[in-house]
C-alpha cells in the first residue's frame, strides 16, 4: 500500500489523511463541487472532483470514485464512516479491482449488515440478545403473532437500518398494524430493502458500545466501551469513555461478548459492537458497525491507540502485536458533536458561512474539523462540522476542562450545538449519570431553553 484514496469528506477525511501521512502514505482526496474549499482537499497530496453537491452525484457514485483511483493510481481506499463505508457491493468491487479496502471483507460487511443475521451470530456466540422475531417478518399477520409472543412495547426495525432510521415503536396490536406498513415503506425507500424484524423494547436503557480491533491472523481485542446515551431522536450528541455506569466486571463481560461475536463472524479491522444496558445492569446486543465510528476519538484518548493507523495496518495484513492484557484505560474523555443546528428551534439545521471560527486550545483539548473562518457549511450533508474531544484524569476533571473549552469556542454566522453542550454540563441529572437514552427527548418535550444555563438546574 502506497497511496490511499479517502472516499469521504469533512473531518473524518482530514483525520484519515493525517494518519496516512504519519505512516508515510500518499493521499488522494475526493470532493464535490460544494466541498472544494474543505480542509481535506487542502491537506491531501492530490485532490480530484468527483461530482456535484448531492451525495448521489458524488460521494455515493461508485464509478466516479473508481475512476479517481485509476487516474491517481491509488492502490487503497479508506471509506471513513457513512456513505459507502458499510456498502458490501463497493467493498466487493474494490476487491475485484485489486484495491485494498481499508475495512472488513465484503462478505463480512454483508453478513453483519443484515441485522437478523447479525443477531443470529450473536446468539450462537453466547452474546445476550434482545428477545425478538427469529428472522424477517413476512407480513402484518405474522408480525402480530410474534409481537404477542414477545410482548409490547415492541420495536419494528428495518433489517438493513442504521442511523436511527427504519424504526417504529408499537404499544399495542392496533398501533402495530398502523406502523408495520410505515416501517416497511421507509425501509424500502431508505435502504432499498423492505425486510422488517421485531425486537422487544428495553425500557429506559443506556446505549453502550464496545470498540473491537482484530487482525487477519485471528487475534482480537476490545478497547473498552463508550457511553453514547446522550442522543436526540437516536442521533448521538455527546459520547464519553469509559461509561460512568459500567463497572470493571461488566466491562469484561461486555468486552468478551463483543470479541466472541466478531470472531464468530470472521471479522478483521476495527469495529464496534453496540449494546443496550437496562436498569438492572443486563446488556443486550443491538448491532455491529463494520467501520470506524464518529466517536472513535475518545477510545483513542483513553487507550493511546491510533485506531485509523490500526485500520490501515490490519488492512495490510500486519498482526496486532499485542493482546488483551496490554490494553488499559487511563483517565476519562468526552466528545461533543458541534453541529450547525439551532438547539432553541428543535435543532433546526443552520448551514452557512462561518464568519468567524475561533477554536479552543490548551491542555487536554483536541478538535477534529475541516472548517475555518470563512468556510461555508453546505446544506447538502450531515450538519456536524467539528468534534471537540476533552480528556481529564477522571469524569469530574474532564467536565471541568470541557466547561473551559466550550466557553472558548466561538463561532459566528451559523447556529451551533455549543449552547446545548454547555447546558448539559450544568444539568444535575447529566452530572449524576442517572439518565436513559430518552433523556434529551424528554427535555425537549418540556420545552427547555438550552441557552439558559441557570435553567439546567431545574430539570432533574
């Protein structure tokens, strides 16, 4: 491997380019018309435009990406996250073109990308699973029978879903009849597959995910967990590592379950096994993400392991060179997603020019971004334009440093989620760690003003 084409955009493209340069690899950035001024274009050794602003005409257009590989003589492709990162067809084409796909094999992506198959593998490997249908539900009549057996409330889920899409909650049989058809229709439109399966709804859970890392020689380790419970409508906003509610004993159980599962699937490279943790401390398998995660940064912060570099190393066939006993967690880390959204208007998107962009600095502060003063956040893509990563000796110390960094972060021209993050750091419930995955949604239902830090103490 000598030259890596990054089939992505934004901060993750910048992050991958940096890792490649640290490893002495040449890089190729691809970009749409709307991203011509992005930092990933400026940082790469070469850059090539692959289409117009809409993703379907650029970042999702496989022929254009392959043409860019041919023109630049790139011999490897890093897909980042989102876009084509979990597209088994794209991975298969790369394999057939002798391009190193920096990720798992196309077969593994296909296997674990099917939620029903992944659940079956999890069960066979001894990983706790959420009670649900044994496979795809053919029609509403079969679904009603399964729902009665499992018990309400119940999730109606798209088999190929992701990012919070393709999910409905049914409270009873009448509700199920209405929502089953809607879930199938959304699955067909969003994922080109109408297949639906059912899962028991775990009440008031936390969202915990375990980072795993495996090579092509059968070695696999876990790098601890991340707590991703602070979400809005299943979209993550704040992540932290380690989880404040996971004990060392539970960490070992979850980590072992994650490792056994991915080994059973013949997995290699980085990946994430996602779990729900209930109020009694029982955990249940949700899904496997066969790519680098947005929040990989906080695992890097507490383990000292460069996950992008490890992705590249394992893709080249190199062994890990260490085992589970060599992995340790030090300190505590938060990641705050800085989105171009207005928290006071139900997180309404707020694209536009960054009239000024003054990032925080000092000890324990990392900022991953593709932006700068004068850059225009385009309306065509995900609204996240920066990730603020803060480390501390423990959770309390990390919170103190997060307060300071967020106060120093000044952005003009667009609304951002900075006020929301500052609010959360002043919220007693957040500070106490006693909240479920629905916490932010409940705050929104109460009509909180995320710009009012004093109000943060009123909603516990």
